[in-house]
C-alpha cells in the first residue's frame, strides 16, 4: 500500500514537472511530414511507429517542410497558398494558421532554432521561380540562406545556400553551400558570421544536412552522378545517407548503395535513429538505427517526404541547452 501511494505521488510530481516545463502531458513521440497521397502536398502527423496518420492542413495549396517548434506547440512550414511559397505557422493540431512575414517573398525549407526565437530558411527571387513538380520553385543556385526572428522581424541574409539545420546550441547552421558548380556541406557560424566547407573533395554533392541532437554529428544525403540541369535544379543517379562528425571526421555510410534515392535524413530526438526517404516506385518514409539495421517502413500510400520528429520527453521549454530537433527541408525562395 505504501509503495502504491509512493507511485501515485511520484506520478503527480512528474505530471506537474511536465506542465511547468512546457511538455504536453500524454503526448507520445510524434512525426510531422509531407504527403501527396491525395494528389496534393499536405502536412500530416503520425506516431513514431507509423500509426495514427492525420492530415493537418487539408488545403488546396502545396504545403511542404514542416518543422516542430522546440516545445512541440507549433509547426512551421512552407506553402504557396498566397501564390508563391512563403512561411506559415500553425498550432500542433493544424489550427490557427498564420503567415510569418508581412511582406511576400519566396521563402522555403524553414528550420527552427533551439531557442525557439529564431528561424533559418532559404530565400529567392519570386521572378526566378520555374515550374517543377506541379508548382513553381526557385533554382538552387539562386537561393540565399537567411535567419529571422520567428515573428518575421530582424531578417538577416547570411550567404548563398539552402537546406539549413541549426546546431543544438544555436551557434552554427549546417547547410548546403550555394552559388557553386556543386553542393558541398557548409557550416555557418552565426556569432562570427563566417563559414567553412566540409568534405569538399570526398563528397562535392550533398543534400539536406541535419544536425544530431547531441551536437556531435551531421546526417546528409550524398548524391551520385549529380549535376545542375538546364533550369538550375539538381538531378542525380542515386543518393545515399551518411553521417559525419561536425568537424568533418568519422564519415559513416548508413544506407546501402542498392537502396534507391535514400535522402532527407532526420534524427530522432534521442539521436539513435534516423528517418529518411527511400524510392521504391514511390517515396516512402523509413526508420533505421545508425548501423542501417532494424529498418521499419512508416508510410505506404502516395509519396511521403520532409519528416521532422518531436518527443516531449526529450524537448522541454525552448532554451539554448534544450535537446531538440530542427529539420530544414528542400527548395528556396
């Protein structure tokens, strides 16, 4: 009886701790992603085992690149619902949709900073947008990496590039270096306003880097036989998932060479698994450990991409020290 009473007291204490720390009690690990299962790009959520898939947006526009806020209360995403792709916020249940910026520009693939106050994204000239995949996108060489406060103020252009992903301490951003004849992995220091390039000789063509929650590794897709096509978009023969230490050492291949177009890796909040896209007649989301084992297919209907993973037990109220995941995604404005 005493043990039972102790357990009840512990449960109430734990619940109170979650409430005051900003965690949504009763919420399991949840994945937000883009699906075209109904012919249109919509934002969905699902449990980390692939169950309970729910359409949040249900809008005729194309909605891409969903990313959780550090406390899991909001989702930031790209949409062309006002004519060009720009950034929008909504509550975690899909309600209260609002535009981030007052001015309309081409903005794409947002990433939320761990402090919850800033966002990174790719920006481009709307006049340069070209028809691709049923919507208008700005070519990759014309994209600029930007940061701003989450209310759309204090905008700063950083450098040519796209696919941003913040380090867990909020001091650096991993991204794809733009404006070149290839797409290497870059690290931008937001304090010194400087950048460096990793693995330029080994892997000149990469896509969608993602910083691990533990801050020491970056996942990305290596592109094989890649090139810019005549419109400035990237084409490749195949892509494979790798991880590397944030200093460029310890390169490790995750997916096998015979897995077709494995791309857009996303870390689990605890850093021991990855979600990625794989093409087998259609793009589906898969989950794997860091040895490429224990593979689980999470989606099956339509094309499914752009995953971001939130777990309330690993993400509390926004702070520089909070363990969180922020996943930027593809294309720019």
